[in-house]
C-alpha cells in the first residue's frame, strides 16, 4: 500500500467547518525506516504526537458534517505546526528525550522531509479550505498534564488564538459557562505563532478559526474522545453563529 503523509475523512461533506489535526499520529514513515531511534515508551508519549487528538478530530468532524484532514507522520519527523524556517521544525531534544535520527539532520534532509511529508499535508489543507469562501478552520490538539520536572497544568481545555478571536471568544464564553471546566485562554501555549498552521491557512487568508487544546488524560480512550466531540460540536456551531453577527 502506498504511503500518504495525510489522511482525509468525509471529503464530500459540505459544512463550513474544516477540522484539521497537525499531530494526529506517532507514525514514522517507511522511508525513514519506520523509526527515529527512540524506544517505544517515548514514541507513545506526547513528544511524538498529540495523544487522543485524532479520535477527537474525526468524531468532531462527523458531528459537524465537516471534512477532516489528519497528518500521518509524527511531529518528531517534522512539525507541520511550525513555519518552514522555525528552529523547532525538526526537534533534536524534546522534554528530556534525545531523538537519535534527528541529532545530525542537515538542511538537505530537512528539505526532503518538507517535500515528502510537510508540504503535501499543507497543500491538502489549503485545497479543502479554499472550497468555500466562508470556511472556518478548527485545529484539534492535546497537551500533556505535566512536562518532566515542571508544574502540573491545571486546565481541562485551552482555546488558542491570535489577533482574530471572532470564533474563539464566543467559544471561550460557552466553555467557561460549564461549571466543571477550568478553561485556559491561550493556555498552555500562545496562539500567536508566526508560520503555524492557523497563521498560514486562516490568519493570512482572513478565515475564521480556533485551536482547541484538550488535556490528553481526558481523551485517552475512544469513549472520552467521543464524549468531548459530543460536547464541543454544538458549542462550535453556536460560537460560529455568534461570530457571524
């Protein structure tokens, strides 16, 4: 079977929403030997992918009647949520783990990985986003409850955004109205990252957008992922109605 650096789900769905997942898998492509030299326990950690995000993205897209585009390569191969000139595009050290196959990566290999994995994914996102003039991009991520040697992160969910918060602001309000949730605004990261996926496909094109970060211990199982998909889908639909006013 021919390898593809991305997967699409519901390509014929016609919703305004486009769901994307930049860090959907910990897969290392076969032309890299299917390994980066890390032990399995490291490849199953958040350093290799966003745990639970793929199942959430697929479930959310189904409920929104939207297409979904997911990467099929580990963020450690090359990070599609970074600009092509970002120094963290290919990580050599992440949360205490050295990535052996990345330690001596040169510019030629970075360009090869851009052409083989990164750019085909982004080209596909661009094609789907351009199918409608009013596309709203939902980027699904997850975050670890704690980096090694650092404090616990208390948020259940974070909403990330840059200067365009038309969709994010009403979504934050809806989430904060839920008594059981601790909601972060631009937590645990800032949504203003030059060259990232939202910047590239939404901010630079004027499309409505939001980035959802779920704490990964809350979406580790399929049942949890579908629970959150059920919970978030109506909020996103309501937030988009507010954003359009």
